[in-house]
C-alpha cells in the first residue's frame, strides 16, 4: 500500500463570496506579490464533512462536533424516568469526560464549554452508561472507558480532533488540506443592490426600501490535499474497507462540494475542471509553487493546467518522481471523476 495520497484540483468559480472575512468580504491572500482569492481549509472541510456525499457514503461512521452531548444524555435519563436533579448530575458527569462542563448555575448546565468531536461509538457508550444509571447502578463516568483512541468515525479519522479534557485521546488528522487560492491576480468587486417595498404606493417616493452592498470575486482556484493512508487506517482501527470508502468520499467531495457562503445570492456551484491524483511513499509536496507567478491570459484554466504540469515535471526532474502512480482528469479531454474515486480508494 502506498502511504500517501495527494490530490491537486483546479476549479473555476464564477462571481461568489464562498468564504468571508470579519468584514463580510471574500477572504484573500497575497501570493507572489499579488492579491488572490482564498477559501480556508476550515471552510472546505466543514463543507465536505456536512455534504450529502459524506453523509451518504459514510452513514453510521460520522462523528458529531457539539457542546450538547450532556443534554442528549439528560433527555435520555429524563425519558427513562430519572428525577431531574439526579439526571442533571449524571449527565454532567458523563459530559465532563469530553470537556469541561458549564457551571451548575448556568442556564444550560449539561453543556460542555468547548465543541467536542464525538464518535458514534463514544456517543453509544455514553448512552449505555446512562442506561446503567437508570438501572440503579452507581456509575463513575471518568473510569467507564467512554473515550476511544480509534473507532469508525471516518471524519474524525480524516480531520482529527483535540480533546482538551483528555489529550491522550486526541486524534491526529490523517488528511492535510491547504487553503485554496486563485492561480491568478484578482480584484474583489462590490455589488450595490436595493430592495423594493412591495406595498409602497405610487404616491410615495420612488426610492428603495433597503440599500445594501456585497463584495464578490471570481477565479480559478488551486486546491491541494494529502492523506497519510497509514494514519487513516490506524485511526479507523484497521478497517481497510472503511478507509477506502472515506478516501473515495473525500475525493468526490473535494471535486464537487463548495462552501455554502452566499450561495443563495450567487449559486456558485463549481466542479473541478482538472484533478491530478498521486499515490506513493515519498514525502508529499504541494504544487502551489506553479502559481507563485500568477498566470494570465484569456484562458486562465488552460494556463493554470499548463503551469501546474510544467512545475510538476520540473520538480520531478530535480528531486525524482514524487508519486509511483497517478490518475488525471481534465473535463472535455480525459478521465472522469469515477476514475479518480476508484484510484483514491485503491
């Protein structure tokens, strides 16, 4: 088995604001001395993890990032007939395994202060412990073995987790995802828009009922990600079939799913025009250096593909081939997403 899987994708997005900064404008980065549009890795991973692609392919093998496990346990205990005060005590004890619980005087005393990434097995174990409490047992959550170092939560295996309450059960991410950047210089533009009051009469002023401004940008984005397949297998407790399914879902989501920022306003549902997948045992490397000098011209996608493949050839000539086997898809020319998914699963 090749240890590393690397994916390089080029995707065109029309005018959009998929990932906003603190002022509401599209995120950017200065690369090679020019401004590029940027989509953060956090926004990408969130979009993939919550997509229909993931939830369908990995049904039953998805974790939950939440503060509310204690409330789930509390509702379970109350439904089982436990008295409120006792149920809250047990729920807080169980939730405390996953993170520091809020003060008992807080309006939501069973909530964890931080978001915790909880696997299906851990959730089931927490509810099973609650059932033991309902049966009259004295339970001690911290000694009940609720946390797992490996399980079948594919999204946790891919993207990792940090448990401040018990670092021994942190999960190192098997997948590394770069921020996507445009391969060329961009200018963020502003859209001035109005809304009209439908009930305004002709006798009133002709002005709009609302004035607003929204920023947007467009371009060809380069996205790079790599997966340590050995670590993924370890995180999944050795389940090779589930690891293959997770890799296929990751490849499909990366090629077809975008963050949902301002999608109702722009409908920027882009799909990758070009995908290069690589497998091998050598140290991974990004091909973002192909765009340190921004591409230009009338066909930005073609120029981007040419720059990426030229840079890859030059790197391989200098350092030796980084991959043992590859698969390539270019819309209208060669390959298909089905081929890429099959390659990634292999």
